[in-house]
């Protein structure tokens, strides 16, 4: 019994000494983070985990609370972080183990070297952002963004072709939205709302100009062949109206024309149709194509009749247009 007691006491003493040794070697940011990263100069957070990567991810998750952004750990896969002044949110990929719920950025985020505690078998990492560095990054981006927005607005003002003008205004509006996000980030670091008012006003003007021009653009849709009961024409007109444009049957500014073709094949298994669509958008007054949309679809079939197979083919075109046409059109406009 005495021998067992001695062994037990020796083991406990060993663990105690090991803990003291680990504590003595612990970095200052772990024992008193405010000394290494005072709140007046830094935003900082501590993360712990079973691996160094997990600890770093948890530190980032804690930092996200300052920005009002949710960071959720969803796997244990490797997370890679660009240590430059770029956005953490923009560097997340499908294989990383964080999910960010908004587009908020962590500008200038850095991490300490991981510390391993042998007693608890855990890693610790501190994440930190220098407040003044983050302010300067935001200010530089906002200054450059405002110059770019002004250049886009000026180019739009001098563009006589309405659709090209809309393209420039949509790019300006998209840039304005990014600048508003930067302004909100800068406000979190202490800049006053009054100082950021020019950003808000520039973004508002860009959006208002784009919306006003879009609402005045009228489109006519003419499908010359293969459109069963005018379904594709109605689908396109509905999509344009839902996106805020005018769909008209007379006096349009632009005309979308095209047709549907289909390769048909009768097989022992049934009736099969392989449809395709080709569309072009041109000024109604004449001129070259400003946008084209061409798709070839996989085979659709029916065991019942040609009519059922052709209807299935039209349905496939409708589904594709619903999902992709407006996005493709807007992408051609630059936004």
C-alpha cells in the first residue's frame, strides 16, 4: 500500500510540475492578452482547439463578434488564410472549415504563433487587428473607390446609347454598394457618420440613376419559330418585367428576336426532342446585336406522343430561361 501511495503521489507531483512548467512558458498574450494587445490599439480574441488550425479558426470566430458576423465551424478540414490586407471572407473555399454569414471583412487580421499546452493537450492562438492599420486600409479603399465611381458616372453621362449607359450605371451602383460596406466597417473603428456621408450619397445617386434609366427601357420579344402557344415569348416578357424593365408590343427601344429549333427522333422507347434556342437583343432602330443568348439542351422524351415530348422540350427551355436569362443579360451589362 505504501508503495502504491508513493507512486500515486509521485505521479500527481509530476503532473503538477508539468503544469507549472507549461504555465511558466505560456506567452504573455495567453496569460494577460491586454498587455500584448491593449484594447486602445487592437481588436483581439483568443482561440483554443485540438489543433493549431482549429485554435486559429476559433480565434477568427471570436473576432467576428466585433463585426456582427457569424462564423460557423462546419468541418475539420484545413483553413488557409491570406495574411495580406485582403478579406478573409473572400478567401474561404468549399474545403475550409468556416462559414461566414455575411460579406463582412476582417482587414489586416494577423495571428500569433500557436502555443501548445501539454497538460491540457490543446493549442491556443490569438487573433488580432491593429485598429489604425484597419482604418487606413478602409480609408484608402474608399478614396480610390469614390474616384472610380465618379469616373463611371461621368462615362455614363457621356454615353448616348441607353443600354450601354445602363451598363455603366449598374457598375457604379455595384461599386457604391461595396463602398457602403467599407464605410460601415470604418465606422466600427471610430470614424464619424458625418465623415462617411459622401460615400452614402454617392452610392444612393448611382442606384437612383440606374433604376430611373432601367424603368424607362422598353423591350419587345419576337420569337419567329418553334414557340408552342407563345410560351417562350410570354416567359421572356415576364422575366423582363420582374427585373424592372418594360415589356411592350409596340414602340420598343430594344427588340429580342430569336427562334427555337429541335431535332426529333422516334425510337422504340418513345418520342424524343433535343431543343435549342438562339436569341439576340438589338436596338429597335437598327444596329448590331448588343446581347445574345444561345443554348442547346439535352434530349427530352415521352413514351406517349410527339406532343408530350415537344411540351417537355419547351418546359426545359422555360426552366433554363427562368434560372439564367436575366443573370446572363445583367452580366453582359457589367453587374
